[in-house]
C-alpha cells in the first residue's frame, strides 16, 4: 500500500492568495495590538493627572510606569513559550481578556501603591499580545508579502498608542483619568469575544504538533491555497526540537543573532518608553497646557505609525541593515533636539514626529526581523524573548529618567542622555550583515 504523499504546509501557504479569511486574521491581530499599544502608553498620558490627584513626586510615577513593564517582561517570556507549546490562538485570547480586566481594575485604584500593583499584573497580560499576534499574522502570510504584512500588523501597536493620546486628551478634561482605563478595558474584552468565534490556529503549528488535520485542510481551502489531490501527509521542512524553547535560541548558530536582536530591542524600547512616559510631563513642565503636552507626546506614535509603513516598503527593497542603520542615526539627532531649550512649538512637534518615525517606526522592523529569523517552533519564543529583554530597557528608560528629573537634571542633558541608546542601536544595525546569516534570507542582511 502506498504511503501518503508528503506536502510541505509552508509551500501551500506561500502559494496562497490573500483573501478575506486572512485579512480577518490580520485585522483581529491588529485590533489586539491597537488596544495593547493604547493600554501600554495610557499611563504616560494620564501621568500628569495622577500626579496631581495622589500628590506624588515624578519619581514615584516612574516606578508605576516601570511596574507595568516588569509585568510585560514576565508576560513576554511566559506567554510566548506557552504559545509555542499549546498554540497562538488560546494564548492570544486569554492574554486579551486578562489585560482588559486589569485595565478596568486600574480605573478603580485608590492609591499610588495600589496603582503600582495593578499595573504590574496588567503588564503580564499585555506581554502576551505582540509575540503571538506577530507569529500568527506571519504564519498566515505568503512569503512574498510576509515582512510587509507583519510590519503593518505590528504597526497597529503604534496606532493604538497614537489613538490613546487623542482619546486621553478628550476624556481626561471631561471625565478624569480613570475613564481612559474604562475605555481601555471594555474594548479589548469585545475584541477577545470576536476572536473566540473568528480567529483560527496557525496551520504550521497544527501540522508541527500533528493536531486536528481536518482543520488544516479547511484552513487551506479558506486561504485559497492549491489543494493537493489524493491522500497526503502535511509536513514542515523545519525540524521540531524538544526541551526548553528559550535554550534553542542560542543553538545551531543562533546565539549571536539572538543577542543582537535582544540588544536592539533593549536600546530601542528604552527610548520608546522614555518618550512615551515622560515627554508629555516634560513638555508640561516647560509651561504648556496638559492638552498641548499630550498632543506633543502623541506626535511620537503618529510618526511611528506612518514611519512603520514607509519603513516596511523600504526594507522590502533595500533590506533591514541599511534602513535600520539610517533610522537609528536620525533618531539620535532628533531625540537630542527635543531637549533643546526654548525650542519653538512647531519644531518640537517636528522633532517628536521624526523621533517617532525612527524609534517606534523601527520597532515593527525589529519584530519582523525576529519573525523571519526564527523557525516555527521558536517563532513566538524568539519574538517574545527579544521583546522581553527589551522590556528591561523599557523599564530602565522611564525609571532612570524619573530619577534624573528628581535630581534636577536639565531637560537638555536628559535628552542628550536619551540619544545614546539610539546611537548604540545604529551601530548594532550596521553589524547585521556579519552577525545574522541565514540561507535564502538575503533581505535580512543586505
């Protein structure tokens, strides 16, 4: 008796035509990331109002901002490794429900210490969103558009942060800062309910784990993939590996690439969260109204949203190395400019917008680089571990800034210090050609 013919599932996905089923998946992943970005940045937008209500120093708010990022660090590692074991779909749904309930709890905080504890717990749920949304979007994308799709989906995080600024500036004067978290809790809960009914599991994951192959066949038909005739056995070219996924990041020649991705995440997220957490407060301290301060802060994610799309187009044509090197070089200059004394408001908006284009706009590229670098059995772990290590930088950035501001450091010197991580990122990006080498993936290093 003839054995079933082997068919590579990745080849079928690559031959598929993007249609409504895949766009629904990308849309749900994007909506998750919008609310993830909204909630992560929300505390930075409400910080001036919270400082006034609880009468606490800026340094204490730095700890609250850092607490959420500690939670994100835990969630990034924990949920990404769990997803590589049990699937992207259940982890993404659970993480969305978890952080939406935590956001609603944030709205009921009665002291800054309670706020700190709640934000720590909320961060754990938020940490599970990006790695799994990116992995799922990438695994339903044909290779010819995979990087572009992942960068567009990842960009929704920045869109959420930008929307958060506009929503916060509208809600806080009318309903107070707590209303921001009521909004940030109800919407992701509705998205999670939609995902329960509409979001499928990754086809590659199902094949790799030899789970419910009827779902694989149905999924292939829904993505317009060419279906093989006769009895077949779906396989993956990539071999699975047993044991702790985190350890495999440093095996089979991946150690240097993993470390480079971790450093890029650390430096870039240190800058991203420094700007998101402290830029509105610094602008307000310069004499502008809270509404203007929030809008200047919003220029960063707006620049990031536009930049991510443009950066994806450039990377498809020029590769990661050159584009990222230029972006981080420009980021070094723009961050340093923001802190210059007596900077006209129009120039301040421009510098913040350019910094957004180059910092959050580049983070989508770093995430996409990780997604194409790691195999399926490591994809969520690879993305999540890089983001997890980056969250250490995201914690260090706002906390150190709060300490320096508390000690009276001038804004000019503070932003010169903040330009250093961008410069280090530029050097790291330039070394991509020599550190990350993958057969058939010239776009990574050229």
